[in-house]
C-alpha cells in the first residue's frame, strides 16, 4: 500500500503554497415519485467539487469572487476568504471554493 505524505495539491501561484487541502464532491438529487409517494427514479445533477484550504502567501492575497487553480487541474471560484494570524506562524488565508463539474465552471 502506498501512503501519501504531505499535500499533493500544487501551489496556487508563485506567491504562495497550500498547507492543508480538502476537496469534497457533491451533487443534488431530483426525485420522481410513483402513485404511492415512493421514490421510483432519481437523477443526479449540479455535480461539484468544493474545496477548503489554508494558503501561505507572499504577494497579493486573493479575495472572495476570484478564480484560482487550487488542486493542479480544476479552477475554483472562491466563496470565502478569511485571514488567519498566529503568534508563531506565517499569516495565512483560510479559503473555500467551488468548481461545477458538468460544465467545468469556472473554466479559468
């Protein structure tokens, strides 16, 4: 069994590095019910990736609404950005973003 050490996601830009990264995939479910009210069929739609990461940066910090490449392949629109400061560490950004899979939005 091969174990992964560290964060496999690539740096967002030349201005910083991802320290922690979580990507969640999700979708919504449409239901069709029969005459008894039981679910007879389902359809998945609006599939998306949502990511959360901590970002150590050295340049201009991204803001909510910006588009970034956070996992080396998909672009995410940032839905929230929080600045985090500690006594014994670098200033970081705690970011959340969304990528819609079906139509690859945002594309860049």
